[in-house]
């Protein structure tokens, strides 16, 4: 496995290198300088167009960010057990028919009390495990047991947001996670976030949290067990080409919307799908989810566990399980 420090630095840079000395750090105008007067004029025009495009894109992103800030809130009471109960059979049937969803070993989740489920993230903004796992949890434990999932602000501000909230989705933050855990609920987090969920399809069988150890610190501070959950198949629901970290920087979405990526994929119905803001029609890839045995960090690593050591152990256990699921698959999409 790659060194966590390298992964963290990669995430810090949003997937792209910082400008350095030499040709890579030269401005547009400097690269045009050898062309003389014509090159200088072209540089001014080209630079002006680029600056204008960036300003327009940044303005749009800024307005979206303000809109999201206006509509977002977090309330544990948004989860609606009655709504889940009424819609559970049809929702589970739809997930089963489209994804042929299979969830294994749900019994590894402790039967009661607060617990932190930690999953790898797949499938772009139409992530199948975000739908399938809450359905399976409610089917197994009953809708009355509180279960919350931390989701990105853009997802909750989308047309699907109100629906997901009623199933327990909340804006992703440590404060919201702590509030839910202290209420005695089970909480699902995806530490890899947008960085992992939009990884290229050829990295689909890789757990990539980019060195983010926040979930470990959360589990330690709240003294709860960690239950790893691995999903396979989501990166086959479209052809994910690039995270688009450079595009997130260009439009300032990394600062205004907390988006480290603006992904580029081939997906229905858009064909070329940039940003995935409107979602896409996912291919009916077979989704398999496996819940792994719980990990008690204090019991396994002592009174004062090293977060990095716990992180490496969780990642290692998940990657081993994901490799096992990958070995079972014969063909993409078909499973």
C-alpha cells in the first residue's frame, strides 16, 4: 500500500502538482513570448479569454455554493421511519432488480448501540451503496433502529436530497457524526469522499481514502467500534475517466463548494458527462456489499491507539476483502 503521507499530500494537492520552476510554471504570456509582437497580442487575447471564462465559471459556482448554504441543515428527526417502512419493499425490489444487489454479513454490525460503519465509495454521484446499504440495514434491523449516512452537500441539495434525508442522510461533518453517535445511532461514513467515488474505472477495486484519518479520530473520541464495509461494482455503472481535480481548481469549486474534483466520465444519457451534477443513468452493474467484523480500536491497539496505525489496519482489512470480491467477478457489469 502507498505511504499515507504520500496519499495525504496527493489529496492536499487535489490530484494535481503545484506549479514549479521552469516551463511547467510559466504563464500563458511567457510561453507566447518567443512569437514576438504577434505572440504578445495573442497572449493578451488568449489570457483575457481564459480569465473571463474562469471568472464566469467561478461566479456560477459561487451562486451554487450560496444556494446550497441556504437549503442545508442537519436534523436527526429528518429520518422518517414510517416513510422507510412504507417504501422499503418497493425500494428494495427496485435495487435488487436493477443492481442484483447482494449484501453479505449484515450480522457483523453490533445489534444495538452506537457504531461507526466505514465504507469505500463507488459510482459517482449515483453511488449505489448509498441506496442499497440503508435498505439492507433497515430490512435486517428494522426501520426503528436509527441509521444515518453522511453525504456531500451537493447530493443533499439535489432533487434526491429530500428523499435521502428521510432515509437518514445528513451533511458530512464531524459535528453531525458526533451528534448521531451520541444519540446511540449507527452512522455510515465514506472517508474517501468525492476523491474516491470519482476515481477512474480502472482503479475500481482499490480502497482510496487518501490518508484521511478523521474517521479513526472520531471513533476514538466517541469510543465506538469501527465496522468496515466494502462495495464492488459501482465503478462499472459508468466509464469514469478522470477526477478532474484541475477543473475544480480552475472554477474555484474546491474552495466554494468543498469539491476537490469535477469528474469526467462517459455515462448515459449525456455520453460525455462533466461534473455529474445532474447525475446519470447508471448501468445495471451487479453490486455486492460485504460487512466485515467490527474493530474495537482500544481493545486491539491499546489504551491510546495511534490513529495512523488504526487507519492502516482498517484500510488493509478492507482492501483484502475487496480483492476477494474482485476475484469472484467474471465480467464487468455482469458480475
